């Protein structure tokens, strides 16, 4: 069983790692962080993007690599075995990239956290976990936010 865990550094994605380690037994685990290259950001946010034009591609890539490394370390510390990580550039959408990586790995399960947005905000902003759920043709575990 190969588990793919989407990790963005948030408390919710950390909770997803902890839940997976506590409740799942995997032969291997891949922690993936998806980053958006500047051109994708500009295409998605054309008006706001003009003020951001600079060569930040390498900085974003390095940050994503650090985040993916952090997620893999958390997964190992939580007890998951044979953990690797990937920082992947998003060329279309974050959710599609997660689905594509899961397909490439033939992952048995995709694990994500959920920001728990209110229904109206979720409809307006969209939800990565919701899109993955509806487009990945494989099992998925969405870990809800930790209650304070």
C-alpha cells in the first residue's frame, strides 16, 4: 500500500500526517508539496500579478522543497516507514497536480487535511481536498481540522 499525503505546511496538513501515521499501515509513503510557478500565478491572477513580476521561481521551488522535506520528517517522526517526498510544480491547478502524482505512483490512498471552510466560503474559494475527492479515481481520506 502506497500512501500519498498532500502537505502544505499548515496545521491541517500536519494533522493529516499524524492521523495517517496513527491509523494506517503503509509499505511506502510519499509526501507531496505542490508549488505554483510565477507564470501559473500570473495566468490565474492576471491583474494582481503584474505588480509581482520578478524571478521568484527558484525561491518558490526551494521553499516547496523545504516544506516537502519537513512533511517527510514529520511523517517519519510520527511512525510512517519508507517515507519519501516530492516538491512538484503546479502547471494547471494544485488539486490536479495531486491527482496526477497519485496516478503516477498508483497510490492506494490519498490523504489530505481540510481547512474546514464554511460552506459559502468553500463554494466561493473552492477546496483542494474536495476537488481531489471528486477527480481522483482512488480512495481518499480527508482529515478534518482539529477542534480547539
